[in-house]
C-alpha cells in the first residue's frame, strides 16, 4: 500500500481525542482497500472482568455504541502470543466469535491488531467482514504499522473508563459508609429502645465503638455486661471478625495456659492434635474476658505480657506468633480495691481501665423493666411456638417495678420464662414475689375474679416448674428443643436435679 495512505491515517487519527471519531476517520481512509463491514476498538476491564467497546463504526458511516460483554469463565482469546493476525473463519476463534456476535451480529472473518504498551495489554482493534477470508497478509502488515497510534487513541479511552470506574467505586464506597453508619445508628437505637435508662451509656458506646480502645465493663452480675460487649464489637471495624467470649472464672488454673495460649501436638499427654489458644482465636477480632477479676496473679502476669508484646507461644512450640485483637473485659468486682489489697495487678488495671463503662443495676433503672419484659416475652413466643404474646397484668407491672431484682436483668428474664411456663396457658400472667425475694407465680383467672392463693414452698414450685417444662418439651431432656437448653442447664445437671426432686423424668411428658 502507498506510503501516503499511512500518513493520511496518522493525520486522521491525531486530529481528535475522541476514540469514536478517530476510528471513523481511519476507517474511511482504509476501507477502500480493506472492504470491511465495520471496525471496533475494545478493552478488557480488569475490575469488572468484561470486554468494553470504546469505539465502533460501520461501513455506512454510523458510529453506534456497543457497551460491554462479559465472556463466560474459561473462554480465553487465542491471540495472546500474536500482535496481529487474520481470522479467515471466525468459527476457529470461539472467544472472538462470542464477543463480536454478541454485539455486532453475523461476522465471518476479521483482521485483529493487539494493542500492547509497556508490557501491558490495552485492548484490540478489529476490522470485520460478513464474508469468509476477506483480509490479506498485506493488510495485516499495514495495520500493524498503526499500532502506536491506536495505542494512543485507546489509552485516552481507557483513562475515561478508569475515571468512570473510580467515580462509581467512590459512589459505592460512599453508599457503603452511609449504610454502615445507618446500621450503627439502628443498633444504638434498638439498644436505647429496650434500655431507655441507659441512654447516657449508649452515647459512650457510640463514641468508643469504632475505635480500638480497650474497654472495661463494670457492673453487678446479670446487668447485661455481655450484651454491652457484643454491642461494642458490632460497632467496631472488627465486627466481621471473630468475637471470642471467655469466662475467666470458669477455667481451672491448671488449664489456663493451654486454653489461652494453645498447644502443639504432643506438648503433653492428652495433646493428640495441635490447638489454637484463645488469643489466637481472637486474632483480627475482639476478645471478651468476662469476670476478669477471677484471674489468678500468675494468669494476670501472662495476660499483661500478651497485651504489652502482642505475641503468644503455644505450649510445646519454640516460635512466637503475633496476635492482634481488641480487648473488652468485664467484672462484678472492685478491681481498684483488689489492686490496693494486692490481689489484682495495678499495672494490668491501668491497661484495662482506659475506658470504663459502668452498667447500673436494674433497681437503679426501673424504667428499663417494662421494655425489657416486652423484649423477653417476644422471644419466648418464638421459643415455645406460641400463637400470641402473653401479657402481664397491671398489678404485675407495678410489682415488678417496685421489686429490687437482686439478680438484675438475668433474674427478670428467668422470672418471665418460669412465669409463662406456670401460667396454664393463660393469656395474662401475674408475678407474685415472695418475702424471701424468690419469685413465685400464680395464674390470673380468666374472668379476673379470685384472690391470691397461698404460695407454695420453693421445692414444690421447682417441681411444678420442671414437670411443666418436661411436658412442654415432650419429655426430651437434651437436644436443640430439650428441657435442659430451655432451662439453661447441662442435661446431666438437669437429670440430677430432677432425681433430687423425685421427678420420674423418663415418663413425664410421654403420657
């Protein structure tokens, strides 16, 4: 082909930065010799894993946008090792056939130029025809001479795609941040709806939740310290990572190192396989140490060392492993007094007490009793498959709000569950509190008539409760729907208690 044609193509391409116009100009110069039905430039969008058509023109002069097409997995181009080549029959190139026919229509042959710059693949230029074997070797060589100019045109188009992708990504990130922020607000709102008296505490949780600060939760047993810890974790950046809960008072001193640090296979007699310790399990997430005041002085030293160095070593190992976790601790004890007495390390207390959260007892936040009762009764509806939520009588509400609840929220929840089980399926239940602060219950008559009956002794109440519980569980002790899980007891513990009460648990519930 004549040299002046090459110069005309160069001039027609540099006259504009618009890829569509540039392709149309060069197509008009070349087509008297190529006799193609059209041409296009496309690039592969790595971010979206799809082929994007950045320019297209037809023999009739029309420039129509083609959009993009996503090839199926496993379908790959055949031209990876060739800068340009002729496809005399498109049937021999399944990838090109899929991409072209998805957007252009019937194509029989093509002339392809791969665009590569600085070792990176930019895209391709393709002239196509509805006839077989339409292109020649001379045309392929000539098109290859225009490689650098097509790279310039394609780079400009690619920059626009990247800009649009970045703008789209920024929008998605902004929407995600908005969604996450709304999710955090919803968590706090739900917490405040069920515990309105803890609004000042909720404000502190909202403040420190997204941070990495160590949190110490203080409060009596049963006030809901674990609920607070869970809320702090769910508001943090680690919310999708592990949340490891440990009751320090439930681990024997002899097992402390194995549980917290883990061990390698063969580290001791029963170490049949390697096991990650609690610190490793919490790596990347949050570690919640409940009842931290129960740790022995030796365990306190080990915990302090991990908090300082952020490394652990399994029993039987010679290698240290870095760990990264956020620590939340809780206790019902006065750690400051313990530190003064020498039973709790002062330096450990300093590390734990960065941001204390004090949870008041239920007797100091009586406004929470009604919404908490509503929440617990709603849960019981699902747990026992009730068709409607039971209601508390007005007298019950008054009685409950005047009671001091020494067991706090945990006692309130257990009281409502036992009350429900002893209500004889009444729609309205009433709570009666005994003089020894042990809740007892009586059913409100359906017609609302009748005075309070004599309260049974505690053993009789327990027996009545467990018999009703067994019947509601069809005599099952263990399992997902067993009486043990409903009572919050280990199956063996429940069996032992039933035997002491003289309950024939093998027959109760199977009548």
